[in-house]
C-alpha cells in the first residue's frame, strides 16, 4: 500500500482516484468541491489544502482543467510545493501548456522532488474503464516508480521524453481528435443531406478504411444526438488554443486546426461549450441548415 494524494476529483479525476483506492492504496484528497462520497466511504482522507495532501502523501496526482489551475494547485500559499519534502513525486495528469510544464518541473525539482507530466486521452469512458492512454514526460526513474500506478488507470502508457514532452504529445493528440471529429461530422452531414440514413452510412463506413474510434463513438453520438459531456467543447477549445499558441511560437502553420477551433468557437457562441466535443457537428449543421439526425 502506498500513500497517494489526488487533487482534482471531477469527471476524470474521481474515477481515476477510485481505481487507485480499489487497488488498496491509501488516498489523501483535495478538491474545490466535496470529494466523491464513494472515495470517502472507502477510507480516503479529505485534506483542507493541497499543501496538506503533499505533506501526507508520497506521490501526488493532479487532475485539474487548465494551466492556471495547475499553477495555483502547485504554487499558491497552501499549494503542493509548500508541503513537499525531498524524494516525493508530483504527477500532473491535466492537459496544459508544455512550456509552463517545463517551468513547473524546474520549481518542483528545486524541492528535491521529481515531476512527471502525464496527460491522458480516453475521456470519461476511459477514466471509468481504466483504459486511458497516458503520455508521460519526465525522468526514467520517477516513471518506473509510478508506472504500476499508471497501469491501474490505463492501457497504453508511454514515456515520451523529458518534462513537457508528455504535454506536447497530448496537444498533438487533441489536434488529431478535433480534426477527426470534424471529418466525421462533415461526412455524416453530407450523407444525411443527400438522403441517406446516417446511421446506416456510419455502419457501412465502420467496415472500411475510413473506420476510426471517432467514427465509432462520436459518429454514434451525432446520429443519436447524445451530447452529454465526456469531454467538453470548452476543454477542447483550451487544448486547441495550446496548439495554436505553440504553432505561433514554433513558426509552423496549422490551418485545419485553426479552422476547427473556429467551429468550436461557433458552438461556444451558441451556448454549447458545456456539451461533449462531438457536438462540434452542430456548427456545420447551423451553417448548412440541416441536422445529421433528429433528436
């Protein structure tokens, strides 16, 4: 049994912490809201601050929405850094700026502690099923120490490189996912407007070269009009913004990423930022005055 801290217990963090607890580890929790009752009932200790979590746990997991939230969790007056002692490991599983991540790692390293950036892909479904893809940046020794815990949370776990490389990989992942959602939306909208049954079109395409996880899961959401969030548009907007900021800094062009971000902006402008990112299809539905399917 290890003493583990978990900060951020929302849609993703709650189920992830649950898997760690189910494996017999002692949990110390902190969140802006009351932690999930099942974790407390299972024996987890609720802490009043991130600093207290860091004092009591040997490995501290962080799973919060954006770069400023991670910075606050780590470096506020009662943040993680204030409670660290040498030899502990901080694992940030949020999806944030690779540039900021490198600076955060340096500050934690000055405390004689290791830092891993370990963002995930798989959404709420993957968090609940412990099937997340985990992309890790940081030192090999720390990765080896935490890997058995990662294996309780996911299936595809890769040490990509140094600190920041995990976050860079996640940004790349989010580019691919966003553009694939857009491609599926355009294909199903085209088929629907042409008079074909979009559910049957999706079924047929699943057997060919166009088959993808996005077509399977999000294509079904578009047809069935089930847009309750597994991963909210607002969060994907944030991730694509990281991609476009990085592209500007690197001097590269990401034209399709930029166009897809604008479609997400259109969804947000129409009150959809809290919907699942598969609801991106509604931007082109508005532009085309046609829905892929009726709810």
